[in-house]
C-alpha cells in the first residue's frame, strides 16, 4: 500500500542542494530499487508538494529542517490524455518557469507535475517527469518532460515569484512534548482528537482518565477556535462518566454566557444567571465579617459599571450606603441589578 505525505516548506527558498539531499534521504528510507513519486500541484496560485512512498516516513528527516512531512489520506486519480513530449531546454528552469511560459504562449496551465524516482545505488537515481496541463475546457493533457533535473525543477525562490505562494500552515504548531504522556492512540470514548504533528505522524486522543484535575490548566486560543466547545465537552464528559461524576463537582463562572447553550440545560444542574429572582443567589457575605473589604470590592465593581459617570461625591454616597446595607444584612445582587438596569 502506498503512503501519501504532504511536504511543508519552512522557508521561502529551499535550495537545489536541499532538495537533492531530501531525494537521497527518502530513497534510502523507502528502500533501494523501490520507486517513489513526488507530486507538485499548483492550484489558486498555491504550490503544494506531495510524495507517495512504500514506507511511512517521519515528520522530520535528519538534518533537513527546511521540510516537514505530514501523512494525509489521498486517493485522487489523474485522468488525462497523452500529448507527446515536452522538451526542457534550459537546465536551470523550475516548475514556475514552465507554468508561466505555457500560460502566456499556449494558454494552458500546468496543474500537476509528477516526478518518479528510481534509486539504484547510494546517492544515485533515475527519474522521469510527467507534466499535466489544464486546458480551457478543464481537461488535462499529459506530456513527458525530457532533460528535466528534479532538484532544479523543485527548487523555487518564492521571493522572486510574487503571485505564487507555498503551503506553510503546518509550521504553526504548539510544543506538546510535555503533554505526550497524556495522549493515547485509542479513539474510543476520547475527549478530543489531538494533532500531534510534527512530533507524531498519526492523530492521538486525550481521554478523561488521563487528565489530572489536581493541576491548573489554561485554555488559550483566538476567537472562534473552539475554547468554549472544548470546556463544554469536558464538562459533559465528566457528567456522563460515572466515576468522574462521583469524584468531581464542577462550578462554571461564565461572565459572557458563552457556555450557556451547551451546558445550561444539563440534567441535575443549576444555572444562576441573575435574570430572575429564583435564578439568583446572594454572592455577598452577610455574616458581618470583613465588611470593609466587601465594601471596597463592591465599590470597585460599581466603578467599572458606571465608568465615566463615576465621581468622588457618588463614591462617598455609595460607600456609606453599601456599608450600611452590609451591616444590616440587607444587600442582594438582584436588587442592585434592578436599580442599575432599571428593570
């Protein structure tokens, strides 16, 4: 069975020498006399590199830091019509030069290039190159490239080709080496799937039983990346797991109500949203202890709510009022909400 991996570049320019060394290393890992393929696909001005080998390769190969390899599922077949040969007369030409030349002169676009490598001894190989051009009617024609030098053909300095880009998303990864011991390859009853690239080739999974709730955790991510969904999933898994449900109790403080839709209606849970009196609690201590601290904390809260309308005279009135209410044990959040919002 053939294994397909995508090659991600970590820099704008990968030299011919680096590409040649990559060919040598993959040939050695794949096995002598075993042919393998390099595919270059140009779509929407983005250049993507793929390899198809007989053996699974590691994400990083030896000292070749310019490349990251990630295994993917790909079964796409290329349907094309043979259309004679393509002579590459300039030995320094690369794939984008071929693309530009044919787009301008022949009105066809180079869509896919396939380079087949046959290693026959150490650091020596034979190769063949097939070029698949897309016509205006979206049909592909295949041409056999002659006199092509693979590592020259692959090497592109993207700083000189402003309208083309290279796939580099894979270099945005987190250092998860300290968390690898928590991950398992079994997907059953998993809390979430973890992309271990480039440390691990396959996807791994985090299970509820692997998580240490005795330690603090921080969920970090930009808007829309799934922080709320992750926390909601964690809470639902704790509730649905019999042992965890007996062992843990969860209290969620959610100022923006971002988890309300996901976990607000869970069975045997209570939502305190202060929208109604029956859904409110008195979060202030009316025990008479440390009243001064409670007064200052409430003043800080009100100052942030009132914002620009807050002044020294109002502060004196609020401080006296809050202190008196705390002493009399008559202060509740619901009344303050009613006064502030007027409903």
